[in-house]
């Protein structure tokens, strides 16, 4: 009873306090708060991926000869380069599907190569989309998406199914939830694969030639979903030959050749004012 | 009696049939549960070995391959005799039933390990990568993603092999197990008539046709998508 009375007193007291000059203080507080938020935002737009000196060999064959790359939060980094340049291998090092021989990779503040790092916990924060989709052929689209929700996030079945439906809805495939991969077109399969990744709410998405296995008329639907993700502020690293998409959507374009980064910059820097002869030769070949 | 009547009397003698029917039925029951024991332990052990092999520990895999190769090479009858007549020498005496169960289970485990392993090895590497990239552990990926696809590949060789080995329960007659063939043979020596053997053949058909049908049903169930 006493507590209730006290509470009532406080709520009656507030307008009174405001009247005697506390209003200015709260206004000042809000201003300070918004400044603080701004500052935090600048700090928060930090490096999401920091790779330094990444080396990788397959047997005696060197594939990556020291890659340094920083991808900032909410950035779309686009890696281009001739086949065999090591771009896919580098991408696969970022979630340790390939184990680098040396170097350091920090993703979202976690040293993913450290012995003490639980790689499975890290991987659920790093989505990956493959050239060949790699959907599970024995499961419906919905089950493809909900499997990791249930087994990794340990969500109950109903909740996992709901979240899977939501993810499928985001790639405009809610109506295909009960279809098996073999009943879907390539573009639809790739969008289910994207849904499978985004359902886990990753901090970073890696795309390994996501449209290379698609018929030309299906490429657009996948790129549209990727554009949507970018607009929502997803940090993305894309290995692809879709130059038009890179020009339009990338924040940073990286040209790789023979296991090294030759050049990186804005799409404008790379596509129009390239400093490197090798980059220009490659881009000319792509246009042909 | 004409030769036709002689044959009829020798193979399809109704009075003999009536007399030996209870023995044959009892033997059928023994064959059924000996087979079931062998199928369960053999396939379970084979599956466990194949899963273990998928972890790619070189020293462990060496022994799994050695095991599979040995037990796929040695004839079932030799193995049964070896256990039945050999083990007592080592101070370990087990019944004929247990010998048959152990020997055939070991052999079925070897074959089913190879079938499951072939399925696991045939599954696209991208399936592993997709599972692992979502944070599933190696074992979770194996269990939920790889194994169902491997089983689809393994199911056809596995059913035919399972049937072949379950029929191998007839070898147990050699070590005094009164399964169908054993029972029929001992009745034969009492009646001097082949009718019990005919009944044995029919009994095997009756028992194993459902197994073949079950195999076919399982194969169809594993066709998860229209191809």
C-alpha cells in the first residue's frame, strides 16, 4: 500500500519538476544522447572482416600469397579476377571451409583461426551461398531453412518453422515452402539457399559465384534478393563475374590475380580509372 | 507305382507332411528370430563403422577396412565352424545358435559398412560444406544431411545383401541349430522321405518374400523427390 502511494506521488511530481526547469535538462540530455549515438554509430561502423597476410597452398601449389583485406560493417565488397586467381579460396578461408596456412582472420571481432575459437558458433554468424546451391535434396525448402535453426540455434520445431517461413518470404518463395529442391528452378534454389543463410541472422554473408550456375534469365531474381539484403545493411563479400551488379551495388571492388590483391577501390576507381594494366586487361576480356 | 507316383510320394507325401509340420513350424520361428537378430546387429554395427569411418581418422579407418575386407572374404560356413569348433579350444564354449548369430552378424556388418560407406563417399562434398557453413557440427551434418542421402544409395545393395545373409542361417544346421534346414534334415533321416525338404524350401520362400517386399518398400520410400 505504501509503495503504491509513493509511486502515485512520483508520477504527480514529474510535471512539477519539469515546470521548475528540468525541461531544459532533459532536452540537453536528449541532445547529448543523440550525439553519443552518432559517435557510437561511427565507432560501430568498424571492420567486420580483417584479413591479414592470408597464405594458402594446396600441396606445393600456392593459391593465396598473402591477402590483406578489410571489409567494413554494412559494406558490400566485390571480388573479381580470372579463374584460378584464388578468389573463391580466399572467400572460403573467411569461414574456415579452407584452413589458411598462415595469416590472421578476424570476423566480427572474433579471431576465427584461433585454436580456442568454437568454429561452429562463428559459422552461424557467417552465412554462405554457393555456386551450386547445395540444398539438401531430401528436404523441402522449408526444412532446408529450418534444419540449422533447430539443430544449431536449438529452437523448438514450431518456432523454427515459422522463422523458416519468414526467411522464405524474404526471398519471395513462401509459396514454395513444401517443394523439394528438384522441383525448383535454379534461381529459386539459390534463393532458398540464401534464405537458409539469412534465417540464422548472420553478421556477414559470403557469396561464392552465386549466379554462375544459373540460366541468364534467372540471374536477375537472385541479384534482386542480394540488392535487398544490401539495402537492409547486410555486410557482404561477393565473388562473382556480374560486373554490372558490381558497378551498381558494390562499395568496394577488389581485383585479384595469381593469389594476390592487385588493386582495390570504389567501382568507379576500378572500372573507369584502373591503375593497373592487369586489371584493365581482365576487364576488357570480360566485356568481350 | 509309376515313377510319377513315386516322385509324388517322395516329395509331396501328405502324411509325412502332417507329421513333421509342427517341427518345421517351430524351426521357422527359430529361423525368423535368428535372422532378425542378425539383421539388427549386423546393420547397426555396419552403420556405426561407416559413421566412424566418415570422421577420417587414418589409423581407425585402416582397421575398419581390414575388418570389412576380411569378413567379406571368409565364407560364412567357415566362420561358423571356426567359432563353433575353434572357440572351445580357447576355453570358450558358445552355443551353435550364438555362433551362427555372431558369425553372420560380423559378415553382415562388413557388407553393410561397405554399402553405407559407398553412399557416404558418393555424397557431394558441397552437402558437407553447406551443413558446416550453417554451424552444424561434423556429426550433425553426417546424421541429418549426409546419412539420409547415403542410405538412399546404400539401400539397394543392402537389402539384397541382407536377404542373402539371412538365408545363410541355413548354415547353422551344421552346428546343430534346429533351424528350418536342420529340422528338415533330421526329419528326413527319420522318414526317409524328401517331403520335409520341400516344406523347408517353401518355408524359406514364405519367410523371405515379405523381407524382399519390405526391401522394395523401403527403396520406394527413399525416393524423396520426383526424378
